[in-house]
C-alpha cells in the first residue's frame, strides 16, 4: 500500500480561541499529506498543474478524537486506498506521540483547466 | 425542523490558485451557519462560552458538487437533524442561485472548559 | 475624498488562542474594504480581473491599538488618499463602537496577467 | 545581532487566485520566524504563555518586492533590532534562492493575561 508520513508543527493562527487546532485546518493538513505522498513518489503537484491536470476534492470525512494544540508536532500518515481512472481515495491518520487525534478520508478527482473530469495521467496510475 | 439560511460572500484569500473556494473553507462556513442558527433562536455562542459551555466538532462529512468562486454570494442553509443530551447533528446545503455547490453534515459535542463532555444547557435543548 | 465603511463580524477561526483577532486578519479585512469601496463606485474587482487588470499589494503598515474578539461587529472605513497612473494609496480605520482598534495604510499597484506594472483603467482614475 | 533563518514551503490554501502567496500570509510567516528565533535561543513561546506572558503585535510594516508561489521553499531571516523593557522590534527578510521577495518590521509588546503591558521576563532580556 502506498503511504507516506510527514510531520507538521501547529501554527499560532491555526489555533482557535479554545486553544485547539481549528477543525477546518485538518483538511489543509490532509492536502499537505497528499502533496508530500505524491512528491515521495517522484511527482510535484505543481508540475501536474503546469501540464493541465488538477485534482479537486469531491468528498471528505473526518472524525476528531482529541484536540491538537499550538506548537505541537504532529505525525500525519496519508494512504492511497483506492484508485480509478479519474479518482483517488486517500485515508489519513493524525497522531501526537502515537495518540490518534483525527482520522479522515477523501476522494479527489482529476479535472482539466475547465473543471471537466479527465483521466489521471498514466505515469501516476502505474505508480500505485 | 429548526433551520436557518445565511448569505456569505466569498473572500479573496479563501479562494485557491484554481480560483475555487478552498474545500477547507466550507467547514468555516458551516460553523458560521451553526452560530447564526443559534443566534436566530436567541442565543449567542459567546454567551455559552462565558458560561463554560463549548461545542467541539467530532465528525464532519462534505460532498462537493460544484466550485464556488471569488466574490460570489452563496446561500447556506443549516438544519438541526438530531439532538441528544450532549450532541447535536447538523446538515448543510451551500447553494448559488439555487444550484447546490456542497452538502455537509457535522456532529458537535458539548464540553466544559477542560474539554470533558457535558450536558447541553437545558434552555438550548428545550428549544429545538 | 473617496471613502466607504463596511461592517465585519469577527469569525471563530480568525481569532487566536488569546481570543484576539489574529493580526494577519486585519490585512484581509482591509482587502475587503478596498473591494467594497470599489463596488460602491460601481466596479466589481472580478470584472477588472476578467479584463486583465490585477492589483497587488506592494506596501502595508498597520498599528494595532486594541484587540478585537470573536463575534464582535466592527466598522472598517477605507479611504483613497493618493492615486497615480499605476498606484493607489488607501488608509483604513477599524473601530468597535467608535473605539479605534487599528489603523492601516496600503499601496497597491496595477499589474497585468504576467505581473508587469500597467496603467490603472481610465474609468477608475477619472472616478476619484 | 540575534538572528535566525528558517525555511517555509508555501501551502496551497495560502495562495490566492493569482497564484501568489496572499499578502496577509507574510505576517503569519513572520510570526513563525519570531517563534523559531526564540526557540533557537532555548525558549518556547508556549512556556512563556503558561507563565502568563504574551506578546501582542502593536505595529507592522511590509514591503512586497516579488510574489511567492505555491510549493516554493522560502528562506525567512528574522532579526532582533531593538529591545526595551516591554517591547521588541524585529525585522524580516523573505527570500527565494537569494532573491528578496519581501521585507518587514514589527514591534511586539509583552502583556499579561488581562492584556496589560508588563515587563519582558528577565531571562529573555539578558539573552539578546
């Protein structure tokens, strides 16, 4: 299974008035996880965009188990769990020292510049 | 059924390089929907917090149907679909001129200042 | 003098762990002020962009006098104080019930799609 | 002179519809620069907060020279240029491969939990 783990330090403006990482920020972290997983396979998302391929998020699910706080260093593991000609499903685990803080799943779809669904470039699909 | 609709204009830094409202922003809009639904019932979330009651998001689901763009005025309808002693389930519809752009569902839980689950204040539960 | 005032309600994720509006958010509010001042003059920034004119910020200054907090409704007054063929200087006053919370000044420059300086469209310059 | 350089990779939602790092993000990067400069001296900002000392930004100035784009890795150098009993002045240089993208200056002030000005803890002032 294709997977990749990155570390992310929680930034001050990402934390809300309760002192917790705002729940919308998890989606931004997941996106970073996808980009770095792609990079670990030898691809830059910016190159895909230059070649006219974009990925849009069509579905997300997140379960929040415990809060993250400012300045904590978190481990995010991103996995590809399913892939079709036009879509990729990822799952995510966000942990702090082994404790699961959040679990997520997303479906992204490949679109062209006009936003129309298109096939994922073949070099990526042969990858996984 | 308790429901409330607000209008939100998409801001420039909320839009990504594709020109689309970033998918993490929908969760921030949903939060605004919950706060304004509460206000429409006569309660301010800030007052709840002063009284030691906080709501944390424990689960979210979003399906993205079509992109929103900078400066568009969107309609967000927030509904309470289920409520227990400690949790509230909301659903959301984000539309532009009648076209559904995204649908969402969240579960929020009532916690005290230390983050422990606690009962939702009775004036709110008798409300819905 | 061309000026325009808007109201902005502080959102939850805009507030940091101290409970204060994060100081970076003021620049986003100022941008909203510029956009709405332009709209009050009959122009949509999105239209300018469609016509190939963009405004980039080349300089900002902010003095923070007092904190703003979650859910407060603030008044932002935006003024055009100077305009050349390619640049516009604005000033800003952010207030809560008459109390000045922050004062700012920006210089924006007109650029084309490639990022090169270009003349501000004449309908805008004859405006102020 | 006390100075510290960090690397920051530009994230997707930090970039606006022009494809440029949004100008408000620079202030968030500068804050990261201050925090990491402090850490390089052996102090954690979170510890200061636990001890009742907070730093609020009272003044910022930024000059934007050139745009930064998604996924670029930038170098941010943060310097302490002046310090009084209650205030610290920092300057910043944000570069990409030696090219200056932005220069900034901030004044931060030490406050207690109630937001009142207070003296910077002595271990920090003896530091610089």
